[in-house]
C-alpha cells in the first residue's frame, strides 16, 4: 500500500520562527509595561510634590505677617521629618523687601516706603524619584495689611 504524503503539520523550523516572533512580541509588551509603571511612579512623585507645595503655601498664607515662619534669618527654614513619601524636605527662604537693598518694584529707588510690609518667600519642596532628588520651587509674596 502506498500512502501519499500530505502537509498535516508544521516543520520544526516553522515552529521555531513562530516562537521567536512570539517571544519578541511578549518582550516588547513587558518593556512597555515596565515603562508604564515607571511613568506612573514619576507622575505620583510629581503630584505629591505639587500637592505638598500647594498645601504649604496655603498654610503659610493663612499665618500672620509677623509669624516666626516669616522671620528673616539668612538661613532657610526647614521641615525634614514627618513628611509623606516621597517628600524629603520642605524649606523656605524669607527676604524682607524694606531692608534687602534692592529696587523690588523697578522704580529706581531702593528700600522705599511702598516696599515696607512685603516679604518675598521662596518655597522649595524636595522629593525623590527612583533615588534621584528633584526640587519644586515657588516664589510668592506675603504682605502685611496696613
């Protein structure tokens, strides 16, 4: 009896080619997933930093002009404990416009009457993102109601 050979299956080479193509596809999906996870973690760190800086500014705006947090000391005020992850530091530097030796309102006069009762605050929030420190900085003015 004679049987005809028919193609009823795949050859070993065809199976290996399919496995290589499938492996490349799965590896690509895996690397995309890793990038998505890292991107989400970075976005979460940035959101935590911006929320912290916003909350801190709101709290400071509610304080009195002569509060100790607005003391001009030459050294930045700092909070570095009890902060939510990934925040590692909150610091702010205060400059009193009436005695800073600068023309703050660009009218060619230094430390004049209309600069009295204004303090410039530079607020910095430091957060870590995959072991790398990043800073968010915001500058704002605190004024005394005369």
